[in-house]
C-alpha cells in the first residue's frame, strides 16, 4: 500500500492497493455497494458528522450511498434528489468552459487577460509581465484570495462567527464592485511564478467568458456542460422549488450556518448539484476522445507541491497514472471529487458539516474508497 500526498486547499491523502480485477469482476456490483455502505457507516460514526452522500462511477456503472440525517432529529436522510453546495469543486467547471473557448478558438491560454476586459487595467501586470489566461487557471495570477479584500482580513479570527461575518460582507457586494476592486490592486509577484489559491481568479474567468461569448455564465454552464452531461439539477442560481431540496449546512459545533451569499458569477464556489449529477459530470470528464475534456487536462503549471491543469489539480505516479482531485468547502458543507482515468473511476463524497477537521476526515474516507475500488 502507498500514500499519495495531494495538495488542494490543505493536504489530502489517497492510497491504493491492487486486487486482481479478474478475481472480483463477477461480484463487482455487490462488492462496490458493500464498500460504500461500510465506509459511509464508518464515516458517520463520528458524532460531529450529520450525514454523508457518496457517489462512485466505475467501469461504466454508477453507485450511490446516503446515510445519516441532514438535520439531526428530523430523520431526513439525504437522497439522490438532495442538492448540495459543492463550493470550490465549481472551479473545475470554469476550467472546462475555458477549454471550450480554446477549442472554439475564442482565446488562447497565453493571452493577456486585458484583451478581454472592458477597461485598460494597467495594474494587472508586474512590470512588463501581464496576467495571462493560464495564470488565472493555475492560481498563479497574484490576485487576492477574495474580493472584497476585507474578507481576507476576517481570517485573523477564526471562530464560529466567521461564516456569519463573511456572509454579511458578501451580501453587500456585487459584480460592479468586484471590477472596481480589480482596478485598485497592485501585483506583488510576477504572474506565473508563485501558486496562491484565489477565488478571485475564477470569478474573473467567468467575467471574461461572458465577454467572449456574450452570454451569462449560468447559460454557458448549462449549454456546454450540464446539457451535454445530462446534469439537470446543477445550477448557480436555484429556483424557489429547488431550494427546498438544498441541504442545510452545519459548523463545527452543529450550529446551522448560512449558505454562500454568491453575489458574483458563482464560478469560484457557487454551483449546487446532486450526487447523480456529479456522477454524470465524472462520466463526462472521463470521455477520453472529447476534445474539450482533453484540452482541460493539459498541464499548465507545476511546482514541487502541485501540478495544475485547467483549474484541475493533477497528480501522477507509476501505479495510478495521472489522476485529478479537487476539494470544496462551504460554511456548512465539504466535498471531494476525484477522477482516475486509468481505472475508469470517479468518486464524489459530500457531507453537510464543515469544521477544522472535516477536510481531513473526508480525505481519509476518499483514501479508503480509492484503495478498495482500484481493482487492477
């Protein structure tokens, strides 16, 4: 057995152990179901966890497992119809849409982003080195993690009030303010030289895509991903009816916390989805001959800790080949989505609890699932 260190927002551990595929092929379906049931039950044994939803795509088949209560005491176990905030997993969708624009010859990743903005923005360069599209895609643009930048200051005090303090600021913000703030910042490093995770990168990508296609980001999402992949419940803006299926989120001490205010484009962390839709997304991402998908998986940046494709953290080793894992954390939900092409495998795991230890707990769950599901 081996451990693979994955750097996303924090550190994620994944391992794999091989079993001869021919020895389990006839029992694959019940074996997968048993793996999901046992791992879900083990994860839910943690008293801080309310519920968990797991989806697995393997060898052309999909499997789901839901356990627990979305709201403790209400006996409302999540189902395939439950809608969750997927937070930063949303970023991978923006990467696909940029790849679509590249295939459509609307842009190239080497271009200065200011070519697609409505104002000159002389500040979006470090000396003679401009921010390029690829820098937004790889979190190497040098932009602040959040706009407004006052949100960044709030993290100096991390406690149970933090989601509410951020929410109050976000509710007062809008796209016009974002673009004004974009004009006011000064780059402190040369773009492309340093990895610094930032939601601002991806919201700016959405604005650029809207300018290129003359179409709202939500419509681009539906046209180029959701309709093609068969994702009927994946949206940035939910209808009133849809919100009835949106899972509540809980913080470290099981306190109900707000959903993201999402006043911008939603590209960085605003998408909501269901486990079946995310399995369809995984299937779409595993289409080896899809030119857009292939483009989105091209390596754009690498340092000793991380490799980045089009907003997809990517990893590789001799046993598992190249695979992709992305983490998303909202005020009251956390999730991982992983794609391992060598095994024709994808995993989506979501819980509606978010605390300082939740990411590591989910990481361990993903680690176990990957280990037990890789039959090569």
